[in-house]
């Protein structure tokens, strides 16, 4: 989905991820590339402009530039703003809160996928234990009525018996009476389309809307037509006041422009997306999931959020202060606290799996990373030490090692291994402290 856009953003993000320090200029450069990628994906020009401005304002804040992973933070801002752009966080569900039968009217240009979407929607509602009635009110396209009847038979959902010789408004009126008498919960009107907006069609649709007061007027938009779909949506919205959008053909090679701009331009949310010709290829629209797919980020965002939520700032602060004072000295107690922080984020395996490619890489380098079990063992060993031993590991002689091994249900060898690892870690930290923050950056870049 949206392959070209995905690839371009991926390139920008690759560069960003590697940034240990960042300046306003770095952010500007990255956003220039994001802007181009969006324009090439046929996103509305004004929408792109507003979007970039929002991201820029948030991204050049000191909080981001001075954070530990500024590049990663900028990516998160782009992600969050894209979600907002597409109406994420708002309630996009169908409004069925009215006396049944609740009417839903589908409108749009010919070929957008109206009739197919009517069938998909009826199937979706049936699965929610509703009793929908499908109403073919497109008397102009010769095969439209028959097409809906065929869909109804496939789905075992009743289709109102209309004739191409009837007036659309008459069909809808009769269908409503029929649905009321026969206990239908929802009534879905499949209306006529044209190749482009024309007055005659709009008047006809206005007539149906005025008399039947549908709870939802869903504009069916073909995602493949990009900005054109957005313009047409705006035209329909101006005349009819649509309540939402069904965005079809997202399974094709749409560039993404319609999906990314239709909400911002019309103010109306995408409620469903069509992902294929089959009747089950309809999804309730979730802006966040679509954005994650566009950005190809796996669940990195969940990971960042988890880290933000679970890292105890006070503990991190305490540790930093202590390191500063002691010139890099830390003891086994600190070592254990840090381990606990990592553990709070969830199981180590599950964290690794959230990072794209990491789960696989972990499996390939068996043993290079401490496993969940190993972490538990390390903790058990440290727990079996006395406070004195944790504060000063050099007093842990042979007999103490034996006692600790017994207490933690491990072996002396494992206790030795942990102490060795710990002293190595101490050495590294001391080295880093000596280099200072600037030296550290140099060290990382080199
Ligand atoms: P209408 O004129 O608006 O009623 O459009 P139709 O429902 O007849 O659909 C036009 C064509 O688009 C048909 O060939 C459908 O199978 C196809 N179509 C509709 N929705 C989708 C979708 O989400 N994905 C794909 N690939 N094709 C779709």
C-alpha cells in the first residue's frame, strides 16, 4: 500500500534514526524531503503545507532536540501528525443511534465502488447482528439493480425489489415503508452515479436526502483517483453534507493522496476502507494502523511509548547524578535497578520483536543477548547478596560466592560470570565518563 510514499519516507527516517544530535537545520532538511514525498503521493498542496508547519513547530522544540534520540522523536511526531491528519483519535464509527430502520445512503461517481461497498457494508452489519435491507436506487446504470441482487443472494441479505422504470425517490420511499413493516434495522440505499458531478444528479440525491433523512450519507471515493477523488468529495459535501467516506481500492497501487487529504479537505472522516473486490474486503478505518503501515514501522511506536511510559524518570535522574558524582562508579544495586527498568517495559523477547528485523536477528545470534531467563537469574543472584556486598563487590570472596550461589539456586560459576560481566560494564562506563558527552558523540560517530 502506498509503496512509493512508504519508500521515500523510509529513506528520510533512516537518516533521522542515525542522528545522535540534531539541529534545526537537520529537522528542516528532513522535513523538506517529507514534503516532497507527500506532494509526489498527490496529497493536496495546502494540506501538505499545514502538515509540515505543524511537524516543524513541534520538532524544533528544545525538548526534542535535547532528547536522547531526537531523530526517533521527530519520526514519532511525523507519525502522530499523520494520524491526526486522517482523523485519528476521533470517533469514526457509523452512527446508528436512531429509531430503526436507520438509513444509510451511499453516494459517489460511477465506478467508485458504491454497489460493491453497499454489499460489503450489509455483510459487516449482518455480522453485528443487524438486519439490513439493500435498496437499489440506481436506475440509470443498466446492470446496477441486478448487480446488487446478485450480491444480496451471495450474502443471504434481502434486496428490495425495484425496477429500472421507477423513480429513485419512489423506490427509496417504498423501501422505507417495507423495511419499517418488516422489522429491518438498517436500510442501505445504493444511489446512482455519473462520470462527473452534475446538477441533475445532485437534485435527485438532495430529494432523497430531504425526504428520507438518512443518518449517514457516505461518499464512496476511489483511492486510485487521488486528488480528483478529494475534489469530487468536496463537491458532494457542499451539496449534500456527507457524514463520512468509504475509501475503496486501497489494495491497488493508489499513491496515498486521497487517503491523506480527504479528511483535512472535507472535514469528514474516512469510516471504512475497501481492500479488494471480495465482499469481506472492507475494514473499519483506523488512522493509526494505516499510518503505521505507510511508515513501515512495525510497532516501533508502541515501543517508544512503552519506554516513555515505563521509564522511571526519577530513577534515571538519580543514576545520572550518582554517575556524575562518582566519576562513573556504580554498584550492583544500581545494576539491578537498571535491569528492573528494562524489565518493566515487558518481556525482553517481546520488546525485541517490536523492533523491525530485531526478532529475527536475535534468533540468528543466539546467546549474544541476555535471555529472559538469564535476566531472572542475574536478578536472583544480586538479590541473594547483602547490601554491603552490593555496594562493594570486591569483598565477595570464595565463601561468599558459594553462599550467594546457594541462596539464588545457581552455581558458583554463574555468580563468577555475573561478577565478571559487572566489572566489565563498570570499566566501559568509566571509560565513557572520562570522554564526557562530547567525546561520547565522537566515539559513536567514529
Ligand atoms: P459503482 O459504479 O460505484 O457502483 O461501482 P461498483 O461497485 O460496480 O465497482 C466498480 C468496480 O470496482 C468493480 O469492478 C468492483 O469490483 C471494483 N471495486 C470496488 N471496490 C473495490 C476495492 O476495494 N478494491 C478493488 N480492487 N476493487 C474494487
